[in-house]
C-alpha cells in the first residue's frame, strides 16, 4: 500500500468494517516513535456534532409521531 502525494491512504474494507470506520468518522493518529496508530476520536471536533449526536438530537427535539410501528412500516413500504 502506498501513501499518495497528498498523504492519503485507503483503509481496506474489512478493516474499516471491523473497526466501525464509516464515512465522516472522526479519527485520531498516534505515533510512539516507531508505530503509527489510528483510533476513532473520543469526541467530535469542537462545535461539530457527529452523525449519531445529530440523530439523537433530532429524535429528542423533533415532533412525536402518533403512528404505530406497523403503520410506519406500511407508510415506508407504500402499502
């Protein structure tokens, strides 16, 4: 595997899946003098919420549905 002139490298799909690295995942790099490591960031960048944080906020702030789960499934399936 090679590093591009922009310093980019592609993480193989099996590793991304195992590590739960999805698009827009915030990551942190480490270096101990010989080994470079990559970890999911513990927190997102200041002032920027993650997709998960945004989803939770929208669910908490959004309107409450009065539909049953079956009614929702019918609606999404177009039944």
